[in-house]
C-alpha cells in the first residue's frame, strides 16, 4: 500500500507518560475517597479523553466537584512530567528517520501536549501538525480526530496509517477508514495487549520502536530513511 501520512498517538507511543498519568490520577482520586490503585486507573482510564474521564468521575464515581479533582491532578502530573517524563525508548530516533509525512493525533488536550511532548525535540519533529481532542466535537473512539488530520494535511484516508497503543484509538482509525498499527510498550504491565489491539481492528501489532520501524517498512516501502543527525556527524 502507499502511505502518505503516518498519524501517531502521543501518550504511550511517543512518550512514556501513561504510568505517570495513572499514578498521579489515582492519588487525586484517593484524596476525594475513590480508592483506586495506579494499576486500576491505568486499566480504566488509559487512552480516554479528559471529557470522558470527567464523565466517569461524575456519573460512575458520583463525585460532585470534578473540577477540583482535575485541578489537583494537573498540578501533580505537570510537575511530575517536568521531573521524570521520558520519550518511549527508541521513538525519537525512529521518528527522525521516517521519510513519510507525519502528525500527532492525541486524546489529550493541547495544554497537556505542550507540557509533555513539548518537553522534547519530538515536538519540533511534528509541529505544527499536532492535533488534540479539544479540536473536535467527538474524541477517540470517534473518527473525528483522524479525519481532521487527513483533511488538514490534504491526504486521502486510504493513504493514512494510524499508530496507537489503545483500543479506542484503533477503533477511531478503523471508523475513519484508515489502517492501524497497534503499538505495545514492552514494559506495559497489562497482559494480552496484542489480542486487545487486534480485536479493536489493528491490521498489524508492533511491540517497541524497532518492531514498529520494521512494520512501517513492510507495509510502505519508501525511499531511504533520513539518517539520524548523530550518525551523519559522527
């Protein structure tokens, strides 16, 4: 197939933010009496938009002051991002080497993207083609965000490939008429991720940056990759 646009999810694909997000959100929930562990939060909330997470807090947990929960969480998570956040292993080098056009499509808000992805050179590899859930009416698993990417970059959906680590991201890609690569973090504590992503509609599943690079090459033969700067100057 011809691939004219690679659409990357951010959290859990480009940056290793999900363990930080789960731990800090669990802390904020425990402050208001919702006794969930970081693992519980990771399983329940990973990949969801902020609006959907807020709905769960209000409707399922019965929290009256959801704004307070999220305000406390944002103070914690942005501080922890600044202290400890890292890109996913090998992802910076992979992104730099790709000859394809590429963009980011994240269920995070733009503020969170600036304060997470924006900490790294990866931001400049994608900017200005960085799209967030607050740019569309319906976030993932709706197709709106993926379709926004294709429309803004002028690429037919059949020539777009989405790379996402969550089932809802894969579902959004399929709903948009795009092929999807499911991405699995080798350190993900959740079991059965390959099967989950395949069930959601992923055409391929890749574990780690090296396997993702091979998968992209296999489905879209392309001109020679750009060599990393360190290699060119070394």
